[in-house]
């Protein structure tokens, strides 16, 4: 089982330091549990979670809001957006001011990637085991996570017993994660929000979500499917020229006549690892010797453009950039990846540099990052002002 205190250790130390630095004030901690709902493999459900500033005199300030380290390692949950008074906040994970009497709305999406129950021990409730998941009938298991959930629900009004799933063909799982909001005003402290999801198999009995990693194009009409190369160049950081990277799946363009759309939320991920902080190395002089940069499409964005049978141009492309300390692999990439920085690069244009010929095409995207693109001083030391050149040289096929 996970140590029940470990996920909160860093945040609690952080809160203590904040209290000491702020010159006084009482520490506080809060805990609430939110049942997001039931979702089958291959589907998703979103719920609005509310943090309320009950005070009519004190403004609240949140230093950071994200998943506690290690509680969402499988990526079943994600925070889509954070709103204050119906207005989306940017950035959504730090430096948030909540006026007196206001509510902060956190939109959490539960998209289960596998049916294994989360191994966790916090909030007075233990789930999962270290052994591999073996499908079984929860009703026949006196120690099942489902029974534990029902017992807990009877003590917790945040759950509605009527929303609990009825296991399909004896297969069932429960996923849990903790979101932490760390405050420094009016007092230092932390509110922990445990989110709970209820997973059942997909419509065809699927117990895991392969996503775009299968490398297969959708078997539907009205699409153009790009497969092939994806190279990235950061001239200020990479003296060896463009780096050939691996896309985790195809890029799928919807096509209607000469019009095309690109759902950025479905754009495959690409991983770029920069290593070395010695002379002439990418991170020369920086306090870290390896970072992993995950490039993917931004959720909820649909870019549009045209294809005349020769040249493809798409406007409004938005890439999401996540930077992780150290080196990770493609298998570590998931929607809930714990990243040191997470930001979008907006208003990009994808153009054709080599026209479509005999099924082949070359596409380019180029931009220069802002001086402080991530809002993190350490990472902006090498990301700020960097030129980014992407070349996609591959095939384009219609279904």
C-alpha cells in the first residue's frame, strides 16, 4: 500500500515554510472528496469541483493548484480548466486570487485508461493491491473496493449511492487521485480534494485504452491521415541540428470539400529529451542535466484550413508543451503527466513546404517562443525566446 502521508509531505512542508515566511497567521488544512462519476474505457466524464471563499473580508491567494505527486501517475484524471466567476484563468495552476465571497470552479475530467483499481491509502480508505488486476465479481468479495466505497458513501454526502456502477461482466475498478491547492493568504495552508472515478469495461469489453499509440488511422470516411516523420529543431539549444522524433500515432485531419479541420486534442504526442549541462551541451550552465519536453495538441482546440489537392494549410494550431525534470520514455506520457511546467503555444500555422505528390507531403510549423513562455524562471532560462522548427515529412492518405 502507499504510505498515506507520502503524497502530502512536500506540500505540507511547503505550507509550513509559507507560514514562516508570511510572518504569522494560522496554518490550516482542508479535505474534501468528489465523486466524478462512472466512465467506461474509451469514454470520459467531466465534473465541476468548487472551492469557495466563505470570507466576506479576506481575499484568498493560491500559490499552486495541481495533482499531488504520485496520486495521478496513471493519468486517469486531468484538470481541463479553472474559472473564477465564469472566466477561465490563465495560468490555471498558480497565482490564483479568489475575491471575498467568490467561488473557484475546477473542471476535472475522468478518462480511465485501464481498469485496474488505484493502489492508494488515504482519506480513511484503502484501495487496490500491488498484485496485477484480476477481474472478479465485487459482490462476491467481502473486502472489495466497491464494498469499501459503499461503506464510505454512507458517511460522506459528496457521494450519491445512485451513481455507483453495476459491474459489467464482473469487471470493475476504482480510480483515485488528490488535487492540492496551496494557499499563502490570508493564511498558509492546503486544501486537498480527493477525486474518485468508477471505471467499467468499454462497449466491446475493453479493459485498457490504447489511444493513438496503435499507429492506425480511423476507419471512417472524410479524413486525411498523416503518418511519418516529425523532426524538431531548437537552434539555440541543439547544435547538432534537427532531432528526428517518434509520433505516438497518426495526425488526423477532417476533410469536407477543400476545408480541413484538425482536432488538436487528438494530435499525437512527441517526446524530446535534452541531456547534458556541460560545455556545448543543450543545458549548458543550467542547474539540471536532463529535461523531457512533451509536445502534444491542446485540448478543446480545433484548427481549420484548406487543402487544394496539393498544398495543405492549417491556421490556429495550438501545441501544448509539458516539461518534466529528468528523462522519461514514451510509455510515461499520459493526460495526467506530472510536469514542472505546462503551457500552450498558440496561433501557429502549419504550411506545406513540399506539395502533396504520390501520397507524400512535407509540412512545417515554425515559431519563436515568448521571453517567459512557461512562467517558470528556471525553465525560461533556456526556453525563453527559443526558435522552434517542426518538420513533418511523411504520407497523407484518405479513408
